C-alpha cells in the first residue's frame, strides 16, 4: 500500500535551486538522506527555477531530462528533494515510467526503517497514512467506478471510497493507541514531578551528536551512528548532577529542515518529553558549515511543538574536529552559562557541561552544619544517599558532626519527611 523500496535500490536524484545562490550544502544533505535510506544514487539532476512548475514541479524540458536519466541509468525510483503535490507525482510517474517519491516520502521511509519500539512504529504508520491519504487516487485509477452487473453490484462505494474509509478507521485506531501511550508517559512525568526530579531533554539537528553525548553522560549504549535520523525512539536515563541530585536525561529524535508536518504531528507524544523539560540541551555540530541555519531549523520545530519558551543551554559538540580548540563555558551578562564547548567522542568538556547543568538547574543551595546523636544513623545514611555530605567528624560525646550541602528543594522535602532534623542544626 505504501511507496516502499528495498535497501540497495537505485535512484535518480533531483534537486532544484530556487535562489541565485546555489547552496551545495542542501544537495549534500539530500544525498546523506538518500544514503541513510539505503538507496544508491546513480545520477543527480540539478536545475534552477524561479517557481515550481504546476504540472511537473520542474520545467517540461527538465522533466524529459529526468525521464532520459531514468532510462539510461536503469533506475527504479526518482527521489525529489522537494515536497511534490499528488498531481505532480502522478504526472512525473507517467512520464518516467517509475515511482517518484518526494522529500517527505523519503524521510517517512527512513523513519519506518529506524522505528524499533511499538510506539515508534505506530507514530511512523500514522504519519505515513496521513501522507498517503492525499495520494490514494494514484493506486486505484482502475477501480474508480462503482461495480455494476450480475455479481459485481457492491455496497455502492467506489474502491477509492472504500480505501479512504479503511484509512480513516486505521488512523482512528492508531490515534487511540497513541493516546494510551501518551497517558502512560504523562503518568511517568507526573511521578517525576512529585519527586522533584527535573528532566533535561537533548534536542538538535539530526546527526549533531545527541546520542553520542547521551551515551557519554549516562554510560548507556544507545545506538549512535554517523547518519541522519540514527535515533528515532526516545530513551530516558537517570544521571546525578552535582548539587541537583537525580536528573532525567532524555534523548529525542533529531530535527531537519522542512521536517514534514505529518511527522511532527505524529510524534507529539514523543516530543512531549521536550515540551515538559526543565531545561533543553540544544546540541549543535560546531564543525558544520551551516551552524546558524541548523540552529534556526531546530528553533522552528521547537516553536511548532510549543517548546520555544523552555530555558535552553547550547552545547557546541564535535570540538575535536576543530583546530586547537579548548573546552569552555560561555556566559551571559548575568554570569549564567549559555553555551558549552565539548566533544562527546573524546569526553573533552563533559565536566564543564555538568558544571553548567548544576548552575542552570539548581536553584538555591542549602548548606548546614548538623550534630546527629548516635541513634540517628538512619538520617546519616539518607544524607549519604543524597550525596550531600561535604565533611564529617565524630564528637567526644559520640555524636556525629556533618556539613551538608544540597539543593534547597531536597532539603525542604527531607525536613518534611524527618521533622526532628531541624533540632540537629548547629
């Protein structure tokens, strides 16, 4: 039912420049997308236009050139680095006599290959079905008329109407299942909020190194590769941030320019981790020539999912690919960290990143000197669990002297749980 192609299939790529500046970076990103989909690019057809052609998207002469390229190379699919209308796809397919897939279809296919969890597969299928809904007529042109005659009289629906109805039913079913998943995630978030455990969400352009950074900070083994959309399913891990305590770190799907709206809508449940985060770590490939454009693309998607108001710390990754670059923290006028330069691969700058996280996440820090009687061993062990003990000594009367330092939130919560704690402050 879907425009799927097997890995190793061969394609003709089409990229059209709509401005005077021929930005070759756009084309190289498209070639990376094609490579990530497991497709071999036999030939690349480029051209320039002021505006898309209504019939073929490209001009008629360029469309003939694409058709000739398909015949001469023996390609089985044409991949466009642009969003095509269903009519443009049909017209190009009739001319080239092979399948034509636009940028949205290509990204959806990569997502379909990468989805591992039940939730991820549901989200991809939802996006595919929404994309397919506008293109149904293409696959069923031979069945558009109602059946007639003996043995052919049906329920009065055309095949196309039947498919649309089945499609609507399937979309409704997936939405109800995703609603359940969303409620489960919401329950997890509520329990973390009750326990005052902040969530820090990694966001950034695809292939900026989010999963490598996630693995470096959590000692997890999340799949990380030098390819677009290596991560699709979100992963959550607990880390301990000095003076903050337990913190949940979330690795999420990467963003890209012209990310399909159907995909953003389908991944709302996953992206909820980003919307509910206390802090966003915006991971940026510092060695990429298009740093500013990538930052703008991510900010656009963050605005689309209503996460653009959340405090953000920029993480300039891959400094190992820059010449003689030393890790550092950049601060604003209020001496607050706004940018940290690190390398997730070598581990350079990770202590600085944790320091910046401490400064951004910890509100007020509580520091007290306590005298605990010998029978208050359980309370002493609680401070050890919270990693809050700065200094410890034994007094002559057998009591234990402590200097504790911890976030004010943890201190207040502990005072509620252990009311006698107030009496032990020196």
